C-alpha cells in the first residue's frame, strides 16, 4: 500500500506543475523518477515517450501509466494515472468555480507569458536529451532526416504522411536495420554483474 501511495504522490506532484505537455515533463521525470527514486532508466523513459506519442491520449498521462504499470502492475497503472490527474482536475475545478473571466485577468496573462517561456526551455531540454539517446550513428541520423522531411515539410508536399504512419515506419526501420539507440555498455554491465 505504501508503494502505491508513493506512486500516487510522485505523479500528483508532477501533474500539478506539468505546464506545456509531455515533453516539458521529461526533465521532471528524469530528476524525480530516474535519478532520485530509481524507478526507471532514461532508456526506458525514452521508450515510454515513443510509445506514448503513438498511442491515444496525452503523452504525459500515458507515460505515467506505463511507469505505474512497471512498478506495481495494473494497480500501479491506475494509481499513477489517478495521481497525475488529481492536481490538474482540482486546479481546473477551483478556477472554474471561483474566478470569472480567469483568462482575461492581466495577472494571469502575464503569468502565462512567463510560463510559455519556461515551457519552451523545458521542451528544448527534452529534445536535446532525446536526441542524445536516439541519434547515435549515421543510420539513426538518416532516419531522423527522413522523418523530419516528411513531418516538417508536409504542408508543401503533394501528400501528407500522418504521424502514426511515420512512427510505425520508423519502428519497422529500427527492426530491420539495426540496434540504434541501444546502450552498447549493457552487455559489459551484465558480465560485470555475473563476475
């Protein structure tokens, strides 16, 4: 029961400050769940983001569900998801109940202007971390360029490639053309652990 409460509370704290969506949350998750608690690794977290991106729902919520499931199965998945949702729902209900024209208040507009800048930095930090973990050789860089071309220039191309198709195609590419992004030191660690 204590572990379930820890899951709920960890994601409650993250949910309360999750401005800017899933990618802005990556530095928070890395600091709290990877470095502080050791509940997951950065490689696993990157995988959860990839899966969360191509499954229905909000990336941040999907990632919290995956981590909860890894820790405590179905009960952990429900608990971490509920923890992530509790703070934002409570804040939205309070705002809706007590403040009329909340978004029109100058103080709120100024606060959101500052938050947008912070979110940009957090997303950029997440992109750099994902880049370092994912684009590790010429083959992965080639895949990056292909996906970037189809995603970035879809507005001027004669046809649009849906994001889901790009994700599936990249997964198939990864299956057939190598082990890009995997930690090459993993076998060494395993050998050391056995010795």
